[in-house]
């Protein structure tokens, strides 16, 4: 039975990983949290992963470590206080990667991101299309942080103790996201907005490649199963983009909402169009996204409404 540690199990992606993988009888799943213990499950471990000793301790004896731990927020909060996110996230990633190597963890899965690609592209981007000179200025430091962590994975893979899977995923959405207009991601913040007279930051033309978090979890399950040696980088996205304006219209339609939509040009928004080419994931692992955007919106709105009392 594989012993798996999900770092950042109280976060959006980590929580979905913990809930889904814990249901599998062939896996022994543990998770870390810092401040928000969401369950009495004894396999949840409190750990400050910015501390190297904590990172060493929690990764001991693990077969697979999934690094979903991060300090995250919406674009406005990141722009207002970038140091908090960059410095602490570098510490977390470095501590976990080094500890996995020291403790002979068989497989380390690192959740990178897609913002390290050129900010605007007319065609889907492959794993080799990173160009630091074309990264959106607001994402530049965060992208460099992710690339540094990716480089650490590549470096430690040379010692043949640990194999590394690096996942550059697109904009995820789904259960357990931050449904907050100030701190949430585009998708979850927009759901929150359409439940009242809707205000959209920016002009609505910003485009995003949206992927349901269940499809990301499915990719991670495939990566664990296939055991690719060395260090590998994979794009994991839907393969097409949707404008924020189109997203709002779809959400209003599927939620049967008829609301005035106001575009606030004074608020923070980041104008990008990054579409991921997922050919490599399809060819090597047989992975494809299974939840289309309309079904994903329906499922997420349904979950949002059913869990409204729990978020109060």
C-alpha cells in the first residue's frame, strides 16, 4: 500500500486531493495543515512547512509527497503584499523538495502553474514555450519562484533517489475553493458575485483556461500510477480559454440569474490569455479532461449552494 502525503491538505487543491485519494483502499493518505483543521481525521498533521525540521519530519517514511502547500490569494492581495507570498512559498517548496530527497521519497509531485508562460498567445502553449521576457509583469516574481522550485526538482532528480513530476496546471475551480470576492480566484469569486448584483473587475475581456479540480486530481492519480523516472513537466488544462465576460454570462444562465452586470475598470484584473497544450499528458499518460465547462459550472454552483451554511 502506497503511503502518500498531501502537503497543504486544507487548501483548495489539497483538500480535493485528500478527500478523493482517502477513499481509495490501496492508498494510505496523510495530509498537512497549518491553521485550518477541517476534519478530525487522525491522518491530518499540523505542520509549519516554512520550517525545515517540520518538513523533514512529515516526509519521513512516505512513498509519494504531493506539494500542494502554498500561501495564495487573489491577484489584488498578491500585488499589495508580494513578499508574503514569494518568500514563504520559496521556503515551503525548498524545504519539501530537499526533505523528500533526504528521506528517499520515491515520488515527489510539485504543483507549479501556467503563469510562467507568455501572457498572451493565440495558440496553445507547450511545456517548452517558457519565455521569461513575455511573462505578465504582475506574475513575473511568482513565475520565477515556481521556475526556481522546478529547477530544484530537476537538480535532485539527478541523484536517482526521487522521481519528480512537475504539473503546470491552468486555472482550477470546483469544491472547497475560496468563494470570496477579494481573496478568491476568478471562477469562485465570480460565483460569489452572481449571487448578488454582479460587479466584474476589469472589462471582462481577460481570458483564462479553466479546468475542474477533479480533472487535476485524476491527472495526479495517473502520474502516481505510471511512475515516470527522472523529472517530467506536464501541462494540465482544458486546452481552450474563456473570457471573464463569457464566464459570467454562462454562470448567470446556468444559475437562472438575470442580473445587471457592471464592469469596474478601477479594480485589479490581469489581462492574460494563456491556453495550455496538453498533448504530452495525453500521449504519455492517456489523460484528458472529462468535465466540460458547462457541467463544471453546474456542479460548482450546486456545491456552493449546498454548503452555504458551512461557510458562514
